[in-house]
C-alpha cells in the first residue's frame, strides 16, 4: 500500500513539471547538489567521490576563491523530463555496515530528490570505493586544533 501511494505521488508530482501552462526544466547540476547533500546526511558516509575526485576536492579546499569542496563531488546524474538516475561514489566509515549505509543513502537521496525537484528517481547506484580508518595522526591533529 505504501509503495502504491509513493508511486502515485511521484507520477502526480512529475506531471507538474510539464503542464499546459508551461514546462519546468531542472538542470543536472541542481539534482547533483540535492543528491550530494542527501548522501552526506547519512551516518556512516565519510566522504563522497573516488580517489581522483577527492584529490581535486582537497586542492580546491586550499584555494580560497573556489569556496571549498563542491557539494556534488562524487555524484553523477542523468535527468530527463520527468525522471532522474543517480550514481554516487562514496567512502564509508570503518566499522559500519556498508549494506546498511548504501540502503540509507539510497532512501535519503530518492526522498530528497523527489521531494525537492518533483522528478521520479528511477535508480540510485552506489559505489563504495574506500573505507575511512581514523589513525593516530588524525586524532592528534584534531586534538591540536581544539586546544
């Protein structure tokens, strides 16, 4: 019953993007940002992006004019008139269930993108490329910053 209601809601909302009064177009970059923010909200997600994307993001953080790490790092989307597909590369925290984190990311991304954009999300593919292990040097650095 819940799935039927959710499906009906998606169709109704998606239908509002194209109406007799006009058409609403949502840029890929908008959907990428929404999906990136939604993915980062999930506990157990350390960071988004593959190795190269994270390296570029680290460089961008050091350059003041760029405004830091892009929200859409590690997120790619395909957006049609009424539907979107999302691909996410992420780094998980060590010790969490990757399956649980992926499921939570998938649910949160679908919910957020559909609610904010009105697009039906057809799929969310998640690639976990690494796990984050906090080592002693990171703990010492964090402690030094706080003091």
